[in-house]
C-alpha cells in the first residue's frame, strides 16, 4: 500500500500523477511544492514560479479539484464537510457544495450487477425495470421498478468497479496524508492520517448496502406510526451488498424545490416537522440522520416529509444522552453555564487539559451570543465558534457528537432558505420547554434516581473484588507503599466512618425510591389511597435520617469538647 512507501504499481504512479496535475490545474501549486511532488509536473509547469505561490482561494480550488478527481475525492470532501471540528469553517462550507451528480452507468452494466447478485435474469426479479435512472451519484444510481406483486420500488445499484477504484484511491490518500503530516507539522491537531482511516472505514460501510438497509429498518420502526414523517420500507428479499430495494416515495426533493411552497404557514409546518423529527431522533431514539441536507428530504404533500439516504447515521449511547439533552436546553433556553457544564460533563475532556481555562474561554466565546434575543442568535455561528475552541485545545470529540452539531448547522441553513427569518433556537424552544417539563416531572426524577442508585450500587458491589485484587498485588510485591504520616490511623478511621455514612445514605435513598415506586405502582393494601408499604418505607427512612443527623451532631459535639 502507498501509505507504507512509494507507489508500488504503474497504475498507482499514474493515478498519483493525475492527482498532482489536477491540483496544479486548479492553482494549488503551493500545495504541490510543499508536499515535494513537483517531479510529477512537466518541466514547463515547474518553471512557472508564480504558480507555486499561496492561493487565497484555496477552499474553492480544493473543492473544484475534488470534483474533477471523481468519486473517492468527492466523498472525502463530503465527509470533511460534516467535520467542522477538523477543518476551518470556510473549508467546511465550501466542501458542502460538492456535487455528487455524475454521468449514469449504461443500463447493460447495471443489469449485469443485478443478475450477478441474484443469480437470475432481471425479468424474473422485476415485473418492470426503468432503464433510465432517476438519480445518479458517485457510488451508485437509483432506478424505479415494479416487483412481481405490483409494488413500486426504488432500486439503488452500485456502480461496477467502484470498490476497486476506492481501494486504489485510499492508498493514494494515505500517501498524501503522510506527506501532509511530515511537511505541515503545524497541522498536527488535524491528524490527516487519522482522517483517511476514518474515511476508509466510512466508505467500506457505505459500499455495503445491507448496512444502510439496517439503518433504514431502524428508522422505519421508530417512525412507522408518525403522521408527519415517512421512512421507506426495505425489501430484504431484493437487497444485497450491491443492490438496495426500498419503497418508492412520490414527492419532490426539498433540495430542488425548497421555495416551491407558496404559503408561509406551509413552510413553517415543513420546518417544524423536520425539527420535530430531528429532536425526536436524538432524544427519544438516540439515532439520527446525520446528513439531513435538502437533497435527502422529500416533500410528500400535506406538509409531510420523507427522509432518504441513510448511509451516514449518528448514534448516541444512553449514558451521554442526558448530557446531550442538557446541551440542547443550554443552547436553546439559553443558559450559557448549563451549556458549558454539559459539554465538560460529556466526558470528552481528557487529562492534561486545563478545564478551568477551557471554561473561561467557552464563557468568553459564547457570552457574546447569550446577550442577544432569540431572534438574533445564529446557532451555526455559535457551533462554529465552539468547534474552533475545541480545535484550539486539541480536544478529540466523538464522531457522533460532531455529526449532531453539523446536522443542526445544516437544518438551520436550509431553514433560512425556506424562511429568511428562521432561527433554530427560536423554533426549537417549544420542544425544549416540553423536555424541561418532562425532566421536572416526578416520574422522571424517580427514574433518574433509580438509575443513579443502580449505578452506584454496581460500583459499590465491585469494591470488594477490586480491593481483593489490590491486596493481592501488594502481597505479591507488585505495589510498594511508603507511609510516613503518624496520623494515618486517624485518617483510616475517618475514611471508615465516611464510607459507613455513604452506605447509610444510599440505604435511605433506596428506601425513598422504593416507596415512590410502590406509590406509582399503587400496590395494595391502602390507607387513605396511599399504599401501606409506601407509608412503612417512608417511616423507616425518616427514622434512619434522624439517626444519621444525631450521629453527625454527636460527632460535632465531641470535636468541640
């Protein structure tokens, strides 16, 4: 592979030559010279000194070069456009304009792919198959077809040879990334080789259509009863790694018809449906469409929308979803301190980073927005400023978190296309208010406490085993302890006493939660409509609380004497 050395085949060298000359063609000679790749240029090109000066329009020139270089480089640019934590805002915005519309593959080649995948003639699979594609992109193209049972479907078919092209170009990209890291040490925080690794993983996933089909299935299950959002159904009997068959959606792409809706109320309804869908995906299901640009949204009529293309999906684990909710609340309410605390509590801050300085910088950067009214807050600018700060501190954020922020930027962008007065935080405020109300409810509080108690009890239950392992290490000489403090016995006594109080406190919390659960479950028998067991548990809790208070007061009295 090229990233392990120089290009090893004539084909690799020829492709690298094409890449270098394409960069030069779009006035990126400065980059060619910096990477020591001038040897791939003709002598006449090498002698033009002005061609190797820094180009102020580099973002646009890079975008044009990527479009010229084809599928792999287009996909790389599109992926980078979703990662404002890695590249500056101007590059991110420019790469989001990359066009993925390419000349379609002749039907004869598409037919071969289908028949090879299903091991039978195409007319035995489909009643009718339109030879002209309805959409064509770098990896595959979509055809309208009819199954034998008269179901109208959309069939996405992978381009022949696309995997081999990606594999070859990935080698070239590894080589270029290594050169960038070597010749541009100031870009250390961007980690070009890591970007290519992530891109390689992403493309391998996208080249397997069963992965996208599984994503569609999950969204279909989540929104099958929705009155506002529609997800296509997957036909698994007609789906393979190279062919994806799904329900055909009749509608107009928001990307090409963003302003076709005449009534302002309709525009508002469409935007609200998109926002409601997005917030629901994130908060209720922890799984969201990570590329919600207008081209992936269909308008079906009656303000209903359909989501398309589930190649990029973000997933949020339950343990960080609560902090994500806090981040949303802090962003929309607005509450600067809550936003800062939720970002720090998300656990993305590693050791070695001064969290105090980070909080000060966050407060300073975000403060200018939080003095404004909701109508004036530009959410995209808040996020871009936030990510610039993240780059400054060289903080590595999880991909799914970045995809979430970029999705918000995308939604706000086309929201303004539909309605110039659209403001993300203003439109999402009613949803966030409901979330705040839900989190203030007694059932949520008890559920939260129950979860925390369970986690704490699990941590406590692991202590004896961890202590046993530690003692074993000490006994076997793996750990050396040097003690010089004469007050160590007093310290040990204080630790023992504190741990007993913590255990006592956990027991009280457990009793209170158990009482609440019994009350909510309405477990008989009752006394004045309250379960007797609830009353009993609360009485025991009160007794324990009194004993704990007496113990604390007694200790304070002993210290004074």
